[in-house]
């Protein structure tokens, strides 16, 4: 015979006794496997969504504000695409969807879909995806209105960028409603929520946006191929550069840009050419001298010279009657934050006067300013800066007619850059000597000098990003394991208790094996192997149980707990690796638990085991040690409680109270243990007293009953206390920051909505608007890192505001708004939940971003907001933002301060007046509740699973009681023989176990109340007290019923037979 | 050299109620030669079983020395003591303590599992011993299918299977009727003589004790 034979035979022989172990292991394996498979399924569901949203797209380039040639896409075998944001509404106009994704696509785009199905539609029609069709209530054949903004080559925040009113509306017939499988779910943002998309004919959209031949994105099926070939096909046009041959006294090439200001990275490269020189032409507000004033003129800065000297044209000299040496003053706007313009002035001395036929006097110096260069009259200018049209004289109109934008003065480049260099650039053109090359050769040579990456046109591996986002997503496996922890613990305790029973009944066998020379290790190993055989069977059954558990949980997540999955269509998925890991983990945990639970038994002497003279009540009582430990725990618990009242951080406070409650519970259990082991010193004079004496007969078992009950109640009550409510949303230190409204606009809002100019721009009520304070945020699109996104955000949305406008708002878990002024890095503040769970980061951690020139920079988390409406975003200062994204224009995210009674009126007014910008506002409280709903859903899941754990624990108590009573059948028989009636004995047993249940209940409720004290004090209304009372009563009732059944089962039949048998 | 040499051995227990030390054995000096058969008699609670447990390394004395086969037991670790038990000592208890899940043969072979490398002839020896006690035809039976006397015979064989130098029997026939007890005593002595093993038996029966080579009487923890 081998050890394995002995083990297998024992397992087979005692299979009935091992049923409890089998059941407990089965349950633990079911929950663990099921939980881990929930994780697998959510991941697989996210991967499925990622596959649908990307189709065959692997890589691509997102130009954002940088539009490049469609040819670049074609030459790299990519699909040219326009990606824009707009608002879509049904023809009736009743329903409007803001933030819709407007895509300009052609046949090459559809080839990248999973199905490769070509969706053909002409210029008079569009296709929309299913979510948008649902929201608008439209179908194929209906008419849709799409409003979007015509892109500007230059930031609309830049001076001379033209009018901000560049919206266009497309009225089109819906040719098709596209399913997710046919690329209706296409989006490049890692989100499980499908976008609302409108697909427009590429050529049609290019025409409407006045971007013929240009796109702002390209998509490719192979990232590596794209990366290898992208730079090969670049042209000057891809950099928005124009090459012009200048025919004059000196033959030159001029490089300018439709963006007005050459980007710094490009200018720095091109100025290095031999004999190249820079030009900066600027529209000044006026030129004044003692003799007169000339409004709105161009002045060019180029070449060298003294900083305070100016060369003027004869026309200007005549206008002011200026002579060489005279002084004049130039007034101009400089750029502040946003579209803030501040007028400044500089004085110059006239150094030279150029005749109007001088080759220098030419309009070639002046770039094409949108709204200026393309109009016939000065009075029609719309340069995007405030203008006093009355100041324009007839002679100015005449100058415009004859000389257009020809500069009226020239200053040195250094002087010009000192005055007018801004975040958009420091040159409007670069000139190079023309050495006789062809235009094409020169353009190619120049393009070779540049890299698309210099302007942020870098290939991105969307597929890898999507994989990372799905892999790093919220770990639902871990989450469910965490939420099921008590249930798993209950199953393990259940298994361990029943295993111990079996073990105790077979204690003499252990004694025998020790007596015949087996070492303790051998005996223990044999027992654990025997348990392992049973556990393996339980685990195998549990694997199947786990699959059913997963299906049930997925159903729950799709139907009841939708707050946790936020619209993700869930599919079941089970990988062998996960199942194997779960099975192995269960087996190890079960065996460790059994090993731990039985450790004391294997230390008992063989002689005691053989004689049956052992039990935990015979062990020496270490009273002093128990009291000491109890007192230490109680003191630590009180210390935690006291610090909980002192600390400010709500998370820390909750932790302190939770810890305090937990320690109090352990201390209480120690107290009860001491109480049970005490020598009562009194004579038991009634059956009830004898029953109570039995409580202390097996202290470990009694404590297991109390502990199981108290632990379950404690966890369920305490965790439910974290059920979040929005609380007082008007308080500045609340999650709303005291703001009344929050909102986003589909299109940027360039105007300051706190001043009259802004109100005028949108026809806002001048009586109502002073009652509101708008804090605008710039937005750099990225992944939503809030708890509403199940994917792990790869590049969280970056928003920027002036920190001084946020001072004193929101509660911080760490840091303050002042931290955004740290000049040593790009500091950022994030919501604590976003940082911890969405990004896995904390204070001091860095995140990589790319600036508009394609350079990587790091954003450092310097502060954390506690439970705020700013979830999902990284907040940096506007100053830092504009330094990294100088071309950024307008604001798309808003917090609005208003009195509660006026907030609805202000919201309605702003939404109506800014409809063209697609502004959607909602009460901040509503947004906060939405975010809190995720956490509350998790708590709901925990309550259900924890509740099941409590019930299982209670059922375990029933088994425990039944076994306990069965062991005592002999003495019960004796008592019956002595004349006690069976009913009285049943009542005695019921009484002693009811006391245990009630003790557990009291201990659980008291300590849990301690743990939830801050919640009770601060927001008693948030705690579901009614539900908790119902739960506690139900648990007690269930416990008593289980107890009664157990007693009735164990005490049935003739107890006196047991004496005879003995 | 005697097989067992006890010098001034004492043992006491702690009273769970008062916490006071209760002496069980005191000043035991004893020498037993190999091949001897010794009976230990005395009233209940006099320390017979404690002495047997100490001799069987299941318990350790508070004071005094024990030499077993020339080896001081006090210097041995728990593992070494287990090895002494498996190789040199066989136990027979009042209750047979057979494993109900194992067959008769498997029960007999149970001690061989404790050896690092079980002897190749263990099976043969087990069968032979079972034949000697008249249970060869029942060696595949389960203990539940045997009578009380038969179970105890299996326990005898189990004690002898590893060819120990010492058999410790704690009232081996205490749970049997007189006739069965007589038969089993015969069998035990026969096996002892044929194998040359040393036998120490605790018994309440004077007649059974008198059949042993030597009788030791314990009274109030001391040898008389």
C-alpha cells in the first residue's frame, strides 16, 4: 500500500463526512471562477467593442487642427478622413444631439470596416449610425440637419484670425442607418459607449468646409507600413505652407502659410537655409503722430536696423506730413489668454521714406489674413479683432483699392518680434534667394527639410492603444472577487468547519498514525491530501458552477447593475488560463484554510488523541494574554476613532472609522472568548442555565457562530454606509465645487461669457447674465478617464482653466488649486477616483502628452479632488495649456455659478442662445449623482453578494449546531433518561444558540454603527437605514429558522438509544 | 545491555481546575532486557498508561533518563522519536483503532508507510503474520466485517509488521470477553516468543499478568 492508496481510500470511505468540504470548495470555486470569468467577459466585451470601432484600422494620423493633403493619405494607401464634431438634429428640430462625430469619408474608409461593406451615398445625402438614429428618431429617407464649424487655418484665438462665426449647416437626406458591424461604431476614442456619428461624402464635406483636397485624419490597416512610408510622401502643402516665386529686383522664394503665422518648429527649420530671412507683417490699430493719424495699417518687420527706427512709405509720410527724424506712435493689439487683446503702443523715429514705386513697397509682404485680404473694402473687414469702422477714412479705402495690404512702414525684425511675436508664431514668412530652381524642385527640397512629426502628424497605433485600453480596463474580475470576498470567506469557513468536524471525529486515527511512527508532517500531509482529493472534486464542479455564476452576473450587469458597465454590451468569455488560475487559486486557498484551521489538532499529543481526551476547552486558558490583547485593540480602536474626528480627508476619515469598528469587533470577540472561558463559580440551577453553560463548552465553535454573524452584519452595514449621495451640492467644498451648472459645447465658444461683448455675441440677457459666473475650460480631446469609461484611459482628456477662477471651490483629498502655479513642471489636478482607478496614478506621478509640435511632455499630478464632477479629466492651468497648444482656440467645457433659484432659467437661456455652438448644460448635482451611481452600483452588488455570504454563514451556523447537537446526543439521551422532556431539551438548545446569534448580531450592529459614524453624523439621509434594519431582521429570522431546523433534525428520534449505544 | 533503562523517571500533570501540579510517576527506576515479557499492574490512575506512553515515546518524563536500545531518548527530536516508534516499537491499544476505510491487510501495512523505504518483504511478512493469527482468508475484509477479537488480532499483527524490538500493549484484551481475552493472550505470547520481541503489557487481570515473565506493580506512581 502506498500513501496515495491510503489517501484515496480514506476520501472514498468518508465521502459523506466530506460533503461539507465539497460544498464549501464548490462554492468558493464557483464564486472565484465566476468572478474571474466576469473579468474575462468584460475584457472580451471591451475587445469586441474595440474591434467593432476600429474595424481593420491599425494605425493612422490625427491632424486635429492641422489639415494635410488628401494626396498624402492616398499615396500611403490610407483612407483620407475628416473627423469633426458637430450637432445633429432631425428635420423637425425637436431633438438635437450635441457632440456628434461628423466624418467625411469615401469608399476607402468602408474597406476598413470589419464587413468591408461599401456604404455608398452621394453629395445630397449622408449616413448615420444606429445610436444617432435612435436618439433622433429618424430612419433612412428622413432629413437630418448637421451643424459644424468651418475649420480655420489659424487659431480663432489669434489676432487677425477672422470672424468666429464660421458655422455651417448641412441639410441632407439619410441614405442609410449603419450598424456597428458595418463600421457604424467607428471611433478612435477608447470608450465602450458608441458615438453618435454622421457619415458625410468626403468631397461634399471638403467643399462645405472650404477644405478642398484636405483632410485632418488618415487611417491605415497596417501601422508599421504607415510608419515606414508616411514621411516619404510629405509635401509643403501638408505643412500648410505656400511657396511663392517673388519677381522683383531680387529673385526670391517666399514661404508663407495659410495659418498666417509660421509655426515655430517650421520657422526654426527653414530659417537655417543659407541667406534666408524672416518677415513678420502685422495689422496695427493705428499710426499716430503730431500731425495726424492713420487707422488699421500693415507694418512689416524684416531685416536689421535700430529698434526705434521706422522706414515709412511716401503715402504715410504724406498722410502725416512726416519727415525723416519725426516721431510716430504705433498702436497694436497683443494676445493675452484666449482672445484677450490688449492694446499697446510703441514709438519710432522715421529713418527713411520710400517712394510708392520702390520695389520694397509691395503687398507681397502681407500674408492672407482671413476676413481682410479677401474683401474689396476696408469697411468689410472682419479680422476678428474689435474695429472702429468710423475711423476708416475715404483715403484709407482708396489706399486699399490701390495698394491692398501693402505695408505702410518697415521696422527691424528684432523690433517687430519684440512687439508682435506671440504663441502662434514669430514670422509670417521666410524668404530665400531664388537660384533658378523649378517651383517643384524647390518645394521638394524644402519639404525634405521638414518632418510631419514637427507639427504633430505622427502615426498612431490605434490597435495597440485599443488593446491597452481594454486590457488595462476596470478589472471586473478583481472587483467581483472583492465584492464577493465575504461570500468566499463564508464558503471557506463553512468548508473549514465541516472539515474540522470530520477531523475531530477521526482524531484517534491521527493518534494511531502518530503512535505507529508517522511524523506529524506525514500525518498532516496525508490529511491535506485527502482534503485535496475532495477539494479537487469541489473545484471541478465549481468551474462549471462558475460559468453559471458568470452568466448570472453578466445578466445582472446588463439588467440591474447597468451603472457598473455603462452601456457595454456584454458577451460571455472564458479562457482556459483564467479557469485554471481560478481552480488552482481555490485549491490553494482551501488547503491553506484547512491547514490553518486544523493546525492545533495536529499539535495534540498522540496519547490524548487516542484517548479522546482533547478539545479546545481543555487547553490552558491564557486569560491574561486575551485581556491584554483585547485592551490593546480597544485602545487602538478608540485612537482611530479620535483621529477620525480630527482628520479632514473624507477617505481617511472613513478608513479610520471603518478600522476602528473592525478592531472593536475583534476586541469584542476576544472579550466574549474570555467570558466563555471564565469559571462562573455559580451553580446552574435551571435547564436554561445549563444551556448557557454549553456556550462556553466549545468556545471556538461558539465564537465562530458569533464571528460569522457579526462579521457579515458589520461588512454589509459598513459598506452600505459608503453609499454616496450628492449631499449639499451648493457647498463650495462639495463634489460640485458649489457650481450650479456643468456643460459642454459641441463647437468651441471663443467669447468671454462673463462680459458684455460675449453677451452681445450671443444675444444674452444683460439682466440675467450678471447673475451667473462662467468658468470656461479649454479642452484637448482624449479618453474619458472617469468611472463611466470601462477602458483604461490611455490619454485622458486635458482641460485647462485659469486657476484663480477656481480658488476656494471643491474639496481636495490632496493639494489645492494653487499647486497649478508650480512653474517647475506642467502641474495637473485630477479627481481622486480618476487618478486612482481610471489611471492607476497618484500625486507625484506623471503622464505623457504630445504638444502641438509632436513633442512629448509630462504632466505631473499635484493634487487630487475628492469625489468631484471633474472626474475623467486632467486639469492644468490655461497658461501651461497655451504654451503647449498655442493654436488652441475657444472653450468647450464650462462650470457655471448661479443661485439655485436662477440656475434653471440661466441654463435654459444659455442653451437656447448658444444653440449654434451646441451647448448642453445640466445641473452639477445631476452629473455628480451619475458618477456616484457607479460606486453605488458596486455597493449594491456587494450588498447582494455580501447578503448571500451572510445567509451562507447563517446556514453554516445551522450545520454547526446540528453537528454540535449530534455530538451531544449521548448526554441529551441521559437527560431524557433523567426525566427531561424532548421539547424542553430542544428549547434549551435553541436558547443557547439563539444567544449566540443575538450576541453576534449585537456585536455586528454596534461595531458597524461605529464604523459608519461619520456617515451618520454628516449625511444620515444617505445611509439606507430602513434597508439595513430589514436586512438585519431578515438575517436574525433566517438564523433562528436555520437554528430551529438544525435542532429539530439533530434531536429527532429516541435520544435514550444513544446511551444504550454508548 | 538492557533494551530499556529508566533512571529516576518522574512525571506530573497540571490540574486544569486549580493549576496545581499532580504527580503521576515519581522516581521510577526500571531495566528491561530484550526478549522479556513484562506485565504492569496497578489500580486505576496509578500511572500505568503514563509509564507505557513514556516507554513508547508518546510522552516525555519531567525528570529522569530513558535509554532505549542504548540511545538516550531525551536527546532525540520529534522526527527521530517518530522513527524510533516506526522501527523499534509496536503498539497495541485497548481499542483496536483500525482504519475503517482500509482493508485488514492495509491496516497491517500502515506502519510500513512511516518508514523511509518500506521493506520489500513487508507484504509477505504481513500475510505470514495474518496467517499465524488465522486471518489470512480475511485480509481483504474491512474492519467492520470482523468480530471484536479478530479486530484486535489485526491490531497485534499491525504492531509486529515492522519487526519491532518492543511491543507495548495497553490492556489489549480489556474490551473483550474472558474467553476471547484468553485466546488473544495466548496468541500474543506465542507471537512474542516466536519473534523474540520484548513485550510490556498493562493489564488489570492478575492471571494475565502472571503469564508474563515479570510483573511490575505500580502504586501511587512508584514501582513496588
